[in-house]
């Protein structure tokens, strides 16, 4: 499936919109980063995405994965493409340099992750789970664990997986039953069954390192009794070579709606040897330290899907001729005009584009907060990163799917049949709203933990900081109104939550949407101001006009909806749901 990496957009965000060199100058670890180096990295990442990964997107969907004699076989070509991804050091792009990582900012890595997700989300999943495992081991591992695992994971010689979910314990991990029995040698025997484990078993690396949540026997009940373990497929010898096969196996592969090239396994642990990662009973906390990074990445999966869908539908709309313009024939020599003459088709294209570009900009800003928190110990940036993360995860994946469905609509019946590939984008994009914390949980996290809990203080601070950016004068009043609306909605939510425990959950989805729209408004205000007068800049300015005139007004309805009490949801007796 054709995909063009957004190198120019990456450059625009880094240099014109956010002036990253200025922020990086204050960070010791980024002193060596020149704009030429970053430009070369982005260009090479884009080449890999469009030339190596994208051509395998349909192949992965058509072939899927196969389980044969306990081994999972990935789609044709995946192994070679993954080797190119790993040999280029892409899995360690923002990894710890002490163990072979490249130490790049997460904000920059995010721009490249978006390209990999867009090009082939199934293939990149094998890499992104490895990146996630590295984050946990780097943050919580002993020196020995870091030495044993990090270099091999960054290089892709081994890959990672996260094993949390059980059939009866998804969102509510406190109910998990997988148990860990302490052994005399300090290791643990892990027994239980996990489901839905992405990259849990496959044929692309010589070893697969599971980070598995389990309950140490006789440990506390609920989430407080859960610990995190490293449970590799092959137990490493002291010299790092592969030892005996560990006691876990893929019991079956899940049959899915999309991301068919990604192997999703049921994993049976049968007394498998596990090594405690971090402290006993602190497993959930250890998983959560990497969540902000992972959730940012899954948000970028939604963004990538949205952009891929936009690119396809924009090309299609230009080529497809159907009907005549309302103002008279635009292409009288042809039998009909292109789809682009129809205002409603333009509405769909501009909606897609407005969300893709707006979301990319505020996701980049969120990445900058994570970088500043990590390398400067910036307490405010840390809070901003935490506040923005659920919005990036949920808003980008929601809009990614919405955009993909619009692209499908632009193709009409050709969007529904397989031949043109857009239906695959719709099927592949859907999962990003569900895993890594379903979007309803992201909204609850935002409304309850990130806004109500601190009385809206961090949100108000964030809006103050965002207001310092130069906004295009044409859109300045609209951005100011959007900020005021979000602030009012947050104050109302905070005040009413004191009296009504259901309130944050009742309004959370609309609140998250309102915040995502407001961040898009800010991003468009800033981008329109920085855009030049070439085609790239003019397209940005036009899209900004569309966003402010046609999409931002939706926030009026969202504010109104947030003012409703939780009674309209909670008064309905349970029995009536099936009446
Ligand atoms: C293709 C795929 C890949 C996956 N990869 C992995 C993986 O690699 N590792 C792994 O461990 N897991 C993985 N998962 C599991 C995924 O993270 C879970 O499916 C997800 O966390 C939701 O859990 P659940 O399916 O049990 O849904 P449930 O927890 O039953 O939730 C169902 C719905 O109820 C809502 N809900 C639940 N509790 C609350 C609440 N307290 N407040 C408000 N709403 C609530 C949820 O938002 C959701 O919409 C994967 C799943 C799929 C389908």
C-alpha cells in the first residue's frame, strides 16, 4: 500500500513551530543533536517506512500468522523487513545509550514511529512491544538484568512482549490469577494463562522476552499483590548465549478483525522460570512508568492510520471523475469532473487532514514534555506529560478511525471492497482504541485522576503555557475562546464531582474530546502563524481556516453535554437495558 512519509511536516514542527534546538540546548543528553543529523534520521526512517514496510502491509493482512507445531509463522517478507528495522537500530532510537540505544528524544522518535505505524502497523507491533519492554527493564531492572537484556532487545536480536491480560481480568488487573512461586535460587515459577499477547510468540527473533504480571503466592489481594517478571522463551546463559527452553508456549492464535500480520497469542505458562523485575508487589507501578511512552506510541498508531487513509482518499478523489460541479463543468473535455469539485468530499478530506496535522503537532508537544521531564527533571513538564498522555492516546486513535471511515466513504463502494486497501486501514485502526487501556479508561484517567484530583490546577497551568505561543492573529480570538471553554468545563466538572462520584465517568468521554479539540485549535493557531506562502504553507493556512470554521464549533455542543448531570445515565434501572 503506497505511503509517503511526512518528512516536511516533521521538519516544520521541529524547526518552525517548536524550535526544538532551543529546548535541546538546555538538555545535556541532547548536546550532540544537530538539525542535519535529525533530518537524516527522519529521512531514513521515512524511506524504511515507505519502501520496505508499506509494500508488506497488504501481504500481512492477506496471509496473517499461522501456528504450526507450537511455532508461530509470520507473513511472507516480514522477517526480512523486520531485520532491516532492527539492523538500522530503530528499536533503540530513544533507548539508553549505555546499552546500545541511540538516546534520541522521544518527540523525534514519535515522528518516526508515526511513519512506521502508518506504513505497516502489524509489522511495527513486533518492534513497539520490544521498545516497551526495554523501557520497563531500563527503569526497574538490576544492573545484571540491564546487561543481559537491553542490548539484545535494542538490537532486535531478541524481542519483547507484555503479558498482562487474562480472560477474566482485562481492565481490572487486580483479579488476575497467574501465580508466581518463589524458588530457592531467587527465581519464581510462573503458572497461568494469558490471552491477547501481542508478539508473544513468533519466528522473527531468536528469543522472546515476556514481561509478565503475576501474583506471588500468599501476596496481598487485588492490585497491591501483583509483581512483574522477566520470563524469556530461552533462559540466557551467563555469557548471554541461549540456554534451555523455558516452560511457556503459545496455545493458540487469536482470530482478529484486523492487524492480521501481528501474532496475538494465548500464552500458557506451565511453571516457567521468571525473574522479578523491580520490587515484589509493585508490578503495576513498574508497568505504569512506561505507560506514558507506550500510550503516546499507540496514539501515533491512530495518527498514522489516519494519515495513510487521508493519502489514499486524497489521491483517489483527484483521479475519480463523477458528476459535475454545482458551478458548471470544471473539466468539460472529460465525461465528468473529479470528486474534488464536490463540497461534501472536500469536507471529508479537510476533516481528515485537520485532525491528522493538528494531532501530530500536539502529540509532538506531549513528547517534548516527556523529554524535559526525563532529562531535566522538570516537574511541571512531568505533570503536563501525564495530563496530555490519555488525550494523545484516545483522541488520536478516535480521530484515526474516524478519518479512515471518511476515507472509505470517499471511495464509495471501492472503499468497502478489498481491492483498494482502505477497508484494511479501517480494520487495522480499530484496535488502537481498545488496547493499551481502552479509550474509556483513558477518558476516566484524564477526567478523574488528572483533572478532578488536582482541582484542575495542572490543566490551567498548561493553558497558560500554551497561551504564550504566537498564534495567528486571524485565529487568536477563537483559540482564546476555546481555552476559556475548556477551563469552564473543567471547573464545572471539578465542582460537581465533589457531590457526585459518578460525574467524572459520566462526562469523561466528552471532556477528553473537548480537550483534544482545544489542543487542535491551539496547534492550528500556531501552525497557521508559522506557515509560509509555498504550497505546503498555503495548505496549512487553508486547513486552519476550515478547522476553525467547521470543526471547532463542535466544542459548543461538547461543553453543553458536559453540563448534564450523571442522572441521565445512572437513573436507568439495570433491568431496563434489556427491556
Ligand atoms: C489485538 C489485541 C492485542 C492485545 N495485546 C495485548 C498485549 O500485548 N498484552 C496484554 O496484556 N493485553 C493485550 N491486549 C488486551 C487489551 O489490552 C484488553 O483487551 C483491554 O485492556 C481491555 O480489556 P478487556 O478486553 O478485558 O475489556 P474489559 O476490561 O472487560 O472492558 C470492556 C469495556 O468496559 C470498559 N470498562 C471496564 N472497566 C471500566 C471502568 N472501571 N470504568 C469505565 N469503563 C470500564 C472498558 O473501557 C471497555 O470499553 C490485546 C487485545 C487485543 C484485542
